[in-house]
C-alpha cells in the first residue's frame, strides 16, 4: 500500500528495542513516527536516528521544550543536527523564537504546543491559567505561536478548523485522535481520524490504538482507510 504520512504513530513503548520491533511489524504501512519524552531514557534518540537513516522514516521528536531562551536555543541546535522532521516546544512566543533560532540552517520544523489534549478547563484553573473559554485560549496561543515564527502547532482536533482559518496558519498536528469505540485513556478532547482530517489537520498522532492492538499493522491500516473515507471530507455526525 502507499504510505500516507498524515498518520504519525506514537512509539510510546518502554525502549528503543520495543520501538524498533513495533516499527518492523508496521512495515511499509507507516512512514512517520513520534518519539516522546517517555522514550528519552530508553534510547529514543538512537531509535530516531536508526528509523530515519536506515529505514527512511520521518521522525517527530515530541520533547515539549520549555526553558529560558538561551537554553531552548542550545537544546534545539543540538537536536537539529540529527536531521529529524518535527520538534515540539511550548507555544509561548519567547520559547518559539528561541527554538526557531536554534533550528536555523536545518530542515527541522518547530511546532508550538497550544493546550494539551489531556487538559480541560479545570486543569487550567488548577494551574492558575487565565480564565476564559479553553477553545478561544487554544486558538489565541496558536496565533501567537505563528506570529513568533512557529512552523506549526499542536492542538486538539476540536480547535483545528478555527486555527486553520487564522491568517498564515501552517502545519496543524493533532494528538487526541481515537478510532470510533476506542478507549480514550487519559485524553479529554478527542475526535476520530475522519473528523480530524475533515477539520483540516495535516497530521494525526495515534499511539495506543495501534501499539496496544493485537495486530498493530491492521489497526494502522484501518485508521489510514478512515482517513480517506467519505467521512474525512466532512465532519462526522
């Protein structure tokens, strides 16, 4: 089958050995992988390099960097040498600007995190984040990240259409995507693959519904089929 890089499979497994084994089972069904913070101490960077250099896969390094500007810039400059594709930082404008400086001269795309898909208004209140509608705050954070130079943003599928309509909006990558009937786990703002694509996202990130499946390749292929179904051309009802 033709690989569709709009699907990014999250390798949220314990270590690089398990990640490489899963990638082997998925084979040519999947061309794009996310490696997150949980894999970092399990050989995540080594796995990223191996999948990129030896297997021709695209790599999304999900580190959600957040620190003072000089530290973010230096960290991104170090990561940019590995010829990866996407890197996440917090969407605060000062963080985005520092990350873009660190990525200069490379092909690494900087994605600003808006509001985590595992977060709701109660979580924002507990963190002393300004009052207001979560949807509106997410869209405003996306707008500010774009103004600071972000190549794209991370948001839930529920904000994707509004962010797509922003002037100059770029890449939209959405976690919090679950096939119909799948366990939502710790996610709170979820949509199906078809509805996410219909909302105008560029890439969807799916983890547990693939790697926890008895047949991960079949699970990935089912998601890919939904992404090109008639329902992906209009919001699910």
